[in-house]
């Protein structure tokens, strides 16, 4: 990690930086890489964590050789040709295709809901047309204009499928009775009337062959990029020259010291365990649909890289628990309630007026962004905003 600089060099780096990028998730890394390569800009990357990569950070467990995703499984997929071409500059991918299974009352079913799921739950062998008729009959009499999540889901897929696979899992994810959640949380529920069990529909999918760490390292090869870890930008921003552009990917409400109120987020509690068996569950992700099980799913990371053929007698699993985030937690998913939207509008207006600062990424935009979406957004933001600020700064120098 030759690009990591000691804290003693921060003041000097800030003084000569062309741009400060706050956060080393995919949005921040992409902005930094493009600025350094395209305009030979001096980039200072700051992150309050002790490692780069945001929530995509992974490490190799020394006892088992398994690559562990510290913040839960991160699965790359995209249909964006520009993004696919860009990421392949830094890594190659295996041919992993994500498939999810769910445990309901001690039996395992395939997700998303497909013809195999339906036939397994109902104990029959319906054709696609017969399955369509069954779901239509189960959901008849329910209004698709329902006001809450439960009624909306039943109108889309019927009560049996909802009770088996949606109700308990949703209650655990949100810590709220589904009848109290707005219908737009579940605007659509994909049901496949085929036996296609692939989770994503994107054209390209896979895991980086040499791991996420090698991918990030390849993006930071320019000597013009300096990385400072365990530094909170909000603690040092008073020392940033006023004419230096800043790309901020931290929580937007925190940047403005919560002047309009706190936005609400979901976070995850993750329990990692080395188990003394070579294969714990036979798949990378197993959901647990029932409320009686406190966690929402279990990850088993060795299944993400079958090409590595790990032969050890142990495996690494991770149990995932969902809850509302406090100010001390790492925020994962924006709740985006009606109350949040009013607050967010105020922050977006303040962000627009903040001279020389660009907000982006999941936390900076308060949007759920998959990895490919964050990269696409960063590429666009660089071309449309960051590049212009850098060129203007050079012209005024």
C-alpha cells in the first residue's frame, strides 16, 4: 500500500492538492483515478476508516484462506457497457452467478420467486400458465393501489407467497410491522414463471479474480494520488485551501452538522465466525424468512470464488442483523421516509449552494447505489462537474 501516507504529511499534501476526495468507496476511488490520469491532478484521498474500499472492503482470513467481505457480500453486476469497460482496466472477473435461497420453516426455497419456488411452496408441478392463473387467483380482490406494504404485496403475489417469503423478512429488515410501511417500499415484486433462479438480470456479473483489495490497489497506482486513512475530513476541513475543490462522499447531513435534522438510515450488525466444517450451507447467501430467526441471512464467502478450490477443513460464515442506525453506527441504506425527503430537500439546496464542493456516493446523495451505479455516477460526475472545477482552478492559478 505505497499510496498510503503518514499523517505527518497531510498538511503539505493539502497545500498542493488540486482536489480533495473524501471517502474511498467506489465513487471516491473512481473520481480520484480519473482526475489523476486524465488531468494529471494531485489528488488527496481521505477516509476515516483504517482501510480503503468503503463497504466493499475485503480481506483474506489467515486461518482459512477465505476472502471475507467485512461488510457483507458485495457482488458486482452491470449492464452498463461504459462501466464494464472501465472496471476491466483494473481487474478481471470470475464467472460467478449469484443465486439466493431462503429458509422458511426449515425448508429451503429459491429466490427471487420463480416457478420452482411456487411449485415447492404449493407442493405441485404447475406449468407457467397454470402458475400465472394461481397467482392471479390468490391476489384477486386485493387492490394494487393499497396504502401499506402488506396489502400491496398481497395484491401483487397473493397471501401465501407473501406470508412465506416477504412478511417476516421485511419485519426484520425494517423493525416495523409491514402494515405500517408505505406501499412504495415494495413497488414491485418480481415473479418469474420460469425456472430461472439467477438473482441478477445484468449482462455482466462476477467477483474480481484477485479480490477487491487488488482491484482498489490497481486504481491507486498513480503517484499523484495520496491516501490518508483514519482521517475525518470534517476535523481537518478548516486547513483545506478555500480554492481547492472537494468531492464529499460522507453523510450529507453530517457535513452540515445536522442543521436541518438527522436523516434516517438502516445499518447492519455482522457476526463473523470460522466454522470447523469445509462447507456450512452449500451456497454463498442463505436468507432466513421467519421472524423467529433473529438474523436476516448468512453469508458463506468461499462460494463466491469456486475457482480458488480451497481445500481447508474450515469455512467462514457471517450472520447479518438489520436495525436502525444511530449516530455512532456505519450507515448502510437510506430509509427515505416522507420525513426524510423533506429534510433531504433542505440539504440538497444547501449542497447546491456550497461553493466548490460536490456531493456524491450513497451517503453524499442519500440514495441506494449498487457498486456499478456508484461507478457510473462517478464517471458522469467527473466529466460534468469535477473536470470543469479542476480546469477552472488551473486557469485562475
